[in-house]
C-alpha cells in the first residue's frame, strides 16, 4: 500500500506542477485582455502584426488552457460538487465506498471515453491544417483542440490518485494528512 500511496503522491505533485502552468495562463490572460482593451480603445497600434481577432481568440485559448490544466489538481483538492446534505451523514467507510464506486464506474470510464472520442477530432484538425474561421484569426487550431485530450488525461490521473487514496482509506492505511483531500471534510 505504501508503494501505491507513493504513486498517488507523485501523481498529485505532477498535477500540481501542471496546475501552476495553468495559473500562468490566468496571468497571461489578464495581460492579453488589458493589451487588447488598451490598443482598441486608445487607438494604439498593435505590434508584431497582431490583430484584434488574434488577441480575442488568444483570450479564449488562454481561458481554455487555464481550465484544462487546473481541473485535475482541483479534483484532488476536493474542489468539485458533492451532495453534502446526504453525504455528510454517512460513515467514513461509506464515503470511501462511494468514492471508489464513483471513480471506477463514472470518472475513469468518462476520462477514457473522452480521450477516445477527442483523439480523432484533434487528428482531423491537425491533418486538415484547420485554422480560424476569421481571415485574421489564429492558425493551428489542433493545439486548442488537443486541450480536450489533455483535460481527460489529467482527470483520469486525478481519478487514479483518488482511487488509490480511497482504497487505502477503506483499508485503514490512509495517512491523516490525506483524508481531507480524499473524502473531504475540511471547508
């Protein structure tokens, strides 16, 4: 069990590293929006051949990757919706069983299906050289669309990490510092 918990901690560290990159997307998003507004409303010319359309499209790219890169970490930190009204009255054992069942029956199959369905979508975009519908928009839309695959892989990894911790909790082998991030409890 210690080896599995070590793997879970490694996954969590990886998800945290990826989430930090996602957080930088938020900083870049603020900078791009500020630059876009500044140049558009004050009449300042844009540099490097950028257009307003490129800037606006880069804003939703950054927003998309912000979400994609932090979602796995958010799941490992209990930042998802739960039905606490019912769940709070359950025993720890029941919470671990529900967590394990949810991960095995819903989260992991959902993540696998998401990767499987997204792959052809991204490949088609790449092989066709898909670009923005706007003549002055961004190219290489496959990069944006690949965010779907990344999202489902990160959610799947988070699910595996949570599954390991939940099984350890059910077996009574989960360290106390991991309990709040496994079945919740700290608000």
